[in-house]
């Protein structure tokens, strides 16, 4: 039973982080730049795209590798 409670606690924590980061990276940061009249240049957009793809690659690696590592640790 204790394991299920820990999983529920971790799921809530991950959900909060995911929603928080989504809010910051997709709504707040670009929104503030838009409201201040920042002119998006091609180099800025290119950099933003690299950051987004880098974030996706790192997340994909962690999502793929971590369960394998945990499986190997549990044996």
C-alpha cells in the first residue's frame, strides 16, 4: 500500500512540474516578450527552435533510459 501512495505522490509532483513548465515556456515567456514589443528575429526564432528540440531529445532520452536503469537496479 505504501508503494501506491508514493506513486500517487510522485504523479502529482510530475503533473505540477509539467503544467508549471508548460505555463512558463509556452505562455508566460513568449507572452511577456510579445507584450513588451520585442521584435522576433530569425536568429532568435532559430535559437528558440533549437532549445525546444533539445528539450524534446533530452526528455525522450530520460523517458527511455530511466525505466531500463530502474529495471536493472531492481534485479
